[in-house]
């Protein structure tokens, strides 16, 4: 095992939580290394909904103009219906925010944008093809992490990906603080013995693309059918469709002809029309194993979990990416000053960052996490489970939802909770470091 250059903060995971935290800490003058196990961010059917709360964070970082230059689609309405009866009919322009819309942006473009900006700070380092495998423990505290650097892939490959050693060996990276931001299957969290409590989810999801014709419906449209539920998200020239199936039911669905899935889609979302036939092979369908869980404690001395590593969210409301970003903002707000002070200490790798600082992060983010998951669990119990079991009693909704479904107040409440959040974070971490000029800039 070799030892890589030390860093102040080592972050496992180059997703929204990890890249955003790395950017914010580097901006505050903290040396930070982010490890990403893949060569790039290019994975399909990931969370693509950038909500108003995240758009506000980007604005505070001076990235709103940069986002506008990148391909994305603005969604300004939410609609969920049971037949002809609306359950949620929300106009996002009513929200008291600067950006009253969802930016539908491929996650790889979103992460590329954040990483491009983060690279302008000298303290930021991104190691791709580098997968966190364990932790370094001494004196009852985590003192860094271990990672394996994947060798170059493919014929003719003669250089490692960005920043990686590319030798296939395991390396040790010392840090004042290690952060598990490596998702719901976090290897770093598991290595630290942090086991989340399963909250349960009654469904899994099939993701697919359906051609969209101009002049059709727009926005985000969900529908409850007979034993089926689906959501279609306007992506411009196509619909990104989430088709909900019972938990553990993928093998049974997959065993049927693809035409059966086409017919079910058409029944629950009839406005898709015969374009559903474009999904003519199971290779065009991606499977998401839905999970919902939460750590009782997000930290150990020297280690903090954020994003899905701390709390896996279901796809309801598309809140996962945005809660992850909010966790990162809160972490930087609460820890950047202390981390910058620790950075100047010659004995920093032998000392332990005060665990109370990490506890503050969890306390700050506990309410929005628990609250959002509670809303998701309520909707799962009262609607999704019953829809999938075809048990909505002749289309009637359960009380008290029946009394409020479709009302403007109810629709506004759903949009407010899911799009803005229960405790939206704002960037308060200092901008100590000065970005370097990008190529072509003066």
C-alpha cells in the first residue's frame, strides 16, 4: 500500500453532495480531494431534477449564468391525477423563490459544471477511477481513507484518468476529515460500521424514454391508474418516464413481452400515444431498486456521512439531488472555518476534529431529512401502495387527502415542500480563495 499526498478533507464520491462540498470548501481555502470511482460522470437515468433551492445555491455561487449556457429544460408545472380528477395541480411560478422552475439537466452536465468551477481553486483535486475502499483509523478516530486506483481501461489506454495513479493498487489518503458522499451503497460508511435503518419502500421504478411531439402536454405529469402509476417529465424532444412497479416485481414484469409494458404505459398515460411503441426492447428500460433509509448518527470522530450515504430518498418529488446539495452547503457553512484553522496545524493528522462540529451538521439537516422522508412515507402508504395493489376503492382517494386533493392550497404545499424544502440552505461559507482564470479568460 502506498500513501498519496495528504489533504485536509477527503471526500468519497463525486456525486452532487461530494462535488458541491469540494467546491465550497476549496472556495473557502480548504485543501480537498474528491474520489470518484468512475472515469467521468456519464451515467444515464440519474436524478436530473435541479430544484429551485439548488438553483438559488448556484446563483449565490455566481453559476446561474453558466447553467443557462448548458442544455436544460425548464419545468414550471406539476400535475398528478387519478383519471380526470387532479390530485396535485401546481404552478411553480407561485413559489416565493428567485427561480420558480425545475431545471431538467442531465446530471453529468450538472456535475461537470460544478467540477469545472471547482478546478479553478488550487485547493481542489478530483481523482477519477479511484474508489474508496476503507478508512484509516488511529486512536479511536478516522484519520483518512483508503482507495483503489483503477488502471487505464481499453485498448491503447496509456494514461490514467484525471489525477489518478492508475496503478491498480490500494492507496492511503490522510485527512483531517473524511466524508462519505458515495451514495446509498456507501463503501466508506460500511467500512466505518455505520448501518442505516431501513424505512421501507413499496415500489421499484422502471426508467425509459418516449418521443415527445411539439404541442403536446408539458411540465411534469403523473398519473394513478388501475394497479399502475407513472410520471412523465418533459425533456423537450422526449419524455423521461418513471413507471412504478411493486417492490421486487421486476423479474415478473421483465418476463412478459415488451408489448405488455407498452400497453400499461398507454393505459396510465394515454397522452403518450403510440409513441410508447418506440420502447421496443428491454434494453431500452433501466431498473431502479428504490430504497429509503437513514443513519441514526451521521458521524464518527473524523468521519461524516452526507447525501444518500446518510439518508437514501425514494424518487418521490425528485428530492435526492437537492437534499444532497443542501447537506453539502450546510456542511461547508458549519465546518469551513474550523477546517481552515486545522489546515495550518503541523500535527493536524494526529488530532481529532471536535465531533461536536459534525453533530451540528446532523442537527442542522435532521429536520428537513426526517420531514421529507415522512412526507414520502405518507404518500407511499396512502397512495402508492394502494394504487399498486389496485385498492383505491373505485378510484376514491383516502381521507383526508380526498378533501384537499386538487385544491390550490394543497398543491402549493406539495410544491413548496418538494421544490424548496423544509429548510433551504444558503451559502455562508467564506470565499477566501480566488479562482484562477480559465483558459481563454483574461
